[in-house]
């Protein structure tokens, strides 16, 4: 599989658990706003009930009501059976009309939670992107380290063959070169192990099958121009998240304080009742009742609960503001250091390239002198080791410059 930097980043972002959690937090915050807005609308509930009245004094016998004689009306005394079976159907509705800010401030807090979750999502994506780039370039660097180790081993092997073909090999030179070859074989084995480990991590994070062979097609740039980035950090996803967090708690505190104020609500109710002395309740007497009106509820005493909750939210807002102030100081300094580090590494890279060119020339001269029998294997080994260190130094400088660029991108959100 040919894998580019952008392809690796896209795959790692798609596989990232942190981003999936951040997406879920955004959906959760939106659901929270929907829950708050739902309290603005009527709440309707229905009831259905059946009641069987039991004659406690004579269980199993129907209850009776004795109607006394009323001579003036000409009504004799009588016994009337009491309905034992009652069926009820009803519906009720309530709707807040004015809550003195309880719902409004709660909705503001929910909208702040959405913005905070979105900023957290953007922060997670920036961090995952920077981590993905680091994983990719680390794997690419291990590829290059294998190439350097192979080149270094090949140089010693070639020198040994030339020494043997020349017919002038002495024991000291052969031993020195053989020892160098053994050490460089170990170094190559270590480089290959590190490469395999880096590729394995890249495959895991990108969701690639472990048996897939990767070819990282993006190469380390040869030139690193100055960055077109502001000298000071103007905005940052973490700042946005902390700012929205403070505003969310402030709105929530206002909503908590409003809980001590009255609530004006409209209400309506309808009931249908049927009664019968037998179980055929719907065949008996039927009655309907309905009403509507306004209700003003006023909390009188809650033991200080509303005030305590409002104070806790207000202090949470203050804590978020302090975190924001601290983050601005630290992130601004981190951004400035990344800018300076990038420029510093660019300057070092040009000097390393000059030193590398000189080491390369020295290695070629030493090899020619060794071939002509004018130098020892010890000097040749030292020169080749110096060239290998220069190769690694240039590679490491390129990697660090790219990581500084990624830090700058992550901090300024670009």
C-alpha cells in the first residue's frame, strides 16, 4: 500500500476514538438544548383508572346508602345501592408562560455547551492531526535510518573486499574492519526493528491490516522556507473551549438564581367518569368535567438550595476564567517557542548540510587513500562513522523542523 501523509492523517482521524468521543459530546450538547427548549412547550399527560370499592364491613356484599324519609316532600325512606365500580379517563396540560429567566438562561447555558463541545471537537482534531503527522514522519524517519545503516554497512563491506583483493591485508586491519561490520550489522538490525515497530503503530492507528506492507511515498523536504505565520498567537481552540465553558456556567448560575422567582403557567384538565354497581362500568352513569386557568407558583423556602447551586456555578465560571488566563499565557509562550525553534532548526540544518558535505568528501578521500594503501582501517572506520552521524543529524533536524511546523499548526488551529 502506498501511503501519503494526507492519506495517513485522514485514516487516523477516521479511526480516532478521541474524535469519535468529541463528535458524541457535540451531539450530547445539542440534545441538552433540545431538552431545555422542550420545557417551553405544553406538557400533556393522560390518565386511565378503574376502581372497585370494597365493602369493608361486609366483604363481597354491595354497599348501600340509606336515604332517610322526608315527609314534607312525600319521599319515603329507601335504600340506594352505592356504585362499586368506577372508571376514569382524563387528560391534563400545563405550559409555562413566564419563568423570569429560568428557561431562557438555561437555554443560553445549553447553547454555550454546544459551542464548547464544538471547540473541543476542533481541538481534538488539531491534536490528532499533529499526532498523526508525527507518527507518519517517525515511520518515514525509521525508513531513512535503515537506508543509512545499510549504506554504512555496505561501505565497510566494500572496504574489506578491497583490502582482501589487494593482497596486503594485515591482521589488525582485517580484525578492525570485521569488528566494524559486526557492529554495523547489529545497528542495521536495530534500525529494521525500529522501522517495523513504527510501521506497526502507524497501521494500528490508521486501521490498516497488520499484514499490509506500507510504502511511505512522502519524502522529507530538501528545503524549509520561513513560515507565513503570525508572531503572536491570536486564537486557539483551547481558549475558545474555556471561554465558552465560563459563559456556560455564568448562564447556568443565572438560571439557578431565577429558580427562587415565581413561575406563571397555564393549565387545563378534562375528566370523564363512569360509575356502575356492576362491572359493566361504561354502561352506568357518566359524568364529564373540564377546567382551565392560570397558576402562579412561588418557592417560599428551599433551605438555600437555589443560592448554593447558583454559587457553585458562579465559582465554576470563575475557575474556567482562571484556566483561560493560564492557558493564554502558556499557549502564547509555547507558540512563540515553536516559532523560534523552527527558525533555529532551519539555521542549524543549513550548517549541518555543510558539515555533511565535508564529511562526505572526507569519507571519499579516506576511501581512496585506503584503496591506495595510504591509511589504516581505523581512520577509515572513524571517517565512515562520522559520515553516518552526519546523515542521522541531518535526518533528525528535518524531522524536528516538521514537528515544529506541526506544533505551530496545532496551536493556531491552521
